[in-house]
C-alpha cells in the first residue's frame, strides 16, 4: 500500500469538451485558444507542467465516451464496446457486465408502419410512463429492462444467456420507410435478434393502446407508437476507480454519455442546480460544486460541454466566447484550491473547420505542489507542445496525477 502520510493531496481534472482546435482564418489564423483572452488558462500554463495529449492515440478522433474512459485510466481499445452501455449507466440503469444494450428512440409510425417522425414529435412528457409499460418483459428466457432517457431517448437492456451485441439497428435513420428488421451480424447473434424483433412487436401493441399516446392523439400530437433501436453494445467489465486506485471520486458532469462513463467507473455524480449539459450551463455553479466535492473526495472531475457544441456548429466566435467564460470558471478554481493537483485539458479537439472531432492532440497543464514547472506561459495548442510533459496518451494522465500526489505504487523493488 501507498504511505498515506506522504500525501493528503487531492486531485481535480477539468475537462473542456472539444476545446482543442486548428488555426481559423476568421481568427487571424489563430486557434480559438490562441485568440481568446484567457489569463486564468495562462496561469495554469505558467504555474504548471505542460504538454499535449492524444486522448486515444495519435490521429484517432476520440468520441467523448472513449476519451473519458482513457482519461480515467482505461485503455479504450480494451474496454469499449459501443455507446449504449454508457448511455444506460448515464440514465441510472442497473447495468451489469455481459448485458446487451441498445439505444432507443420513441418514434412515430403510420398505419403502414412507415416512419413519420423518429422522435415522436420531439416527445418530452410522459415517457417514463410509456417506458414503465415496456419494462420487465421476459422473452425466450431473456430479461428485458427498458428506461427512458432525456426527451425522445431511451435504452433497452437485455440480460440472459447466449446474448450477442452483433445485431444491426432497427432504426433506419430516416423517415418514410419501415423500421429495419434486427439482423444478426453473426450466427451467434440470432437469438438476440429474435428477442429484439419480438420486443419491437410487443412494444408496438402496448404503445398503440397506451394512455399517454391516447392523450397525445387527443391533443393533436404524434403518439410515441414505436421504439427504434440502434447502437447495440455489450456492457464491459470495468474496474472502478476505488478498486483500481483506492480513490473516492466524484464527477460534476451534465452530458448523459460522459456521466455514464463516470458512473460505470463507480464515480459519484453530483447534480448541480443550473447545470444543463448544454451551452447555457451555469459554469460557475459547476466549479463551486466541484471544489466543495473535494472536501470529501480524493478525486473530482469537472466536465463542461459548451466548446464542443460550437466546434460542431463551426462557430469560431462563440467558441472563443466560451473559452473566455471557461477562463472565468478557472479563475474560481485557481482561487479556491489548496493542496490539490489540478489538470486542465480537453477530451478531444472539435475544430470549427472540421465541424466534428479530429485526431489533433489537446493541450494539457498540470498544476500542483511539487510539479516541475516548465517554461510555457500561454495555454494553447501550439505553446503547450513545448512543455516538459511532451506528448502523452490519455490513459497515462491519471497515473501521472497519482504520482504527483504520491499515491502511485512502485513497480518492482
Ligand atoms: Zn467530447
Ligand atoms: Zn462532439
């Protein structure tokens, strides 16, 4: 065991989703981080050890789920098996290793089973009642759990013997056609495909008569009379941060998928009033919550989504503005930490010129007692590459933080 007398130090990881970028013509060929006025980001660069990071591997555009798995100490190539399981964790389902999970949409089909709306008129209300009516079936000895997510989203969980996630989507991702049949992609997946088909049929019968749908029809709204399924995945066996590193950990995160990754790793997720997981989120409230969570946790993750959204929207100005808001949040973090090692980074780049995630490495600064401060003074993608951390992979970050706070274990004798 590690000698605890060496360290009562805490760890905090601030993740600005999608913050990394490329030079943008509209910003005088600077990246949004270079262009933004961000004295607090720069303080972290000046006061810390800096570098750049390939969250997955060089040249691989990370998803937010795989990126967070890596940043929390896992090799995503070993543990990732699709987004579904993490969405299900995120909405609070009891997910166990081996469960097969599909993401679902409450959708609307017409009398010929042609899809009218993949989101059932962007249904928001009554989905928990609908989900309840589909939860708890048993088909061919397979236990079926079904739960609503936010708005039109839901998750279907299959638990039982002989299941496989090698099945195709029933969601054709377009309207005007019929839902697809769940196709097995390997012979061993036939049973799972049959179960999903049977679930879809039974669900359609139940939803046709469901009081929430009758009520919607009477109001002239589209009834949620079909469940479209996609993204089948098997729940991985993950080792919690407590088991692996002995850490009592918490996450302040709004986005369901990232929240799911945190929960899957046994982190406590803390709800914040005013935090939306969107661009209008109350960043300061999130920072206050994260700082106070350090009181009774060894490790706190603070995740803010907004930058990623403006990367996808190709809105460079808004991305700069968001970085400046994040800067204010970091000012609060800076002024309120003590005896804590803080890493400030992103889960991936979402360049406005790409409108999607790219494989460009992200900047990383680590501040804390005893870190070897380098010469970098500006927090941006280009300056940070000259820092002493060099270029690391995401899965190396947590071990590095643990070592800084003297909580790592010696390898060898
Ligand atoms: Zn992300
Ligand atoms: Zn994104």
